[in-house]
């Protein structure tokens, strides 16, 4: 017990210390400039969501059973299973700008009027990967400590939203309006800041 270290009660992860930064993809930037209202605090190339929390997906590198000298052993598959969609709950800003960005992003993927992908020159792109680069980007989840200093960053690569949740309107409720959106991604990296 000589190596026991007393930890401070502040040395804990908190649920209200997360910022999700969405770097807008190439195809969405001109669309976003048309729809975002004048607001000097909004960067048209990124949008930040102050979120109470989200789910970090489990990281799985499955083992594979193989025969070895008359028995079975496990070896690494050296592959990762696809990650499930991640759901994020956020507070809608008073101009609905953050809600509208996700809405326009989904509309880009399937135009509500035309019923097709929203970029006209997409047919000229060589592969599905080239089209993916047009509407996907990297999302950064920044985790902060009790002093609001960044301590960890999770980067979700090739990310894009797939679902925008419903909005509950209740004029008798004094709470802020919240919504959710789901996104998918190809892989995740983690950096200690």
C-alpha cells in the first residue's frame, strides 16, 4: 500500500466538458454560406457544438481462432469491425444555425426536390471514394478538464451525418430546445493534448 496515490475529486472526467467541431466538407461550404445568418461568431468552414456528452464507440480488433500443434489458439485478425453510428445531443442555437447546417448536409446527400445527390458534377468523379470526399470530413471531439483546458482529442475520419432527430416544441417548457443527430465515420484516432 506504499504506492497508493490519493486522487483529487477534480481528477475525474465530467459530462459537461465536450466540444464537437465539425469541419465542413468541400461540397457544403457554398451551401452553408447561403443559409447561415449574419453572425460574427460563426466560422463558415467549421461549426462547434457544445455538447453534454456523446458515446465513444468501442474499439474492437477481433481475435481469430486458429489450429496450432494439435490445439487451438487465438491470433489477432489485424482488422477492425465497422463502428456503429454515433448519436450526439445538442442545444439548438437561437437562430437554428447549428440545426440548419446538419439539415443542409443531409439535403446535400439526397436533395429534397431532385431526389438525388446534390452535387451536379458528382457523375464526373471517378469513384465512390471521390464522391465521399466531397460530403465527408473530419469531426473533432475535444474533451476538457475541470479548468476547461483541452486534454484529449478524438478525430472521426470520413464522417458525415445520417440522421437529424425530431424537435419537441413546447411553449410551456422553459428549457432550451435540444435535438440529436447521428453520424457515421470510417475510423477514429485519439490524441492526448
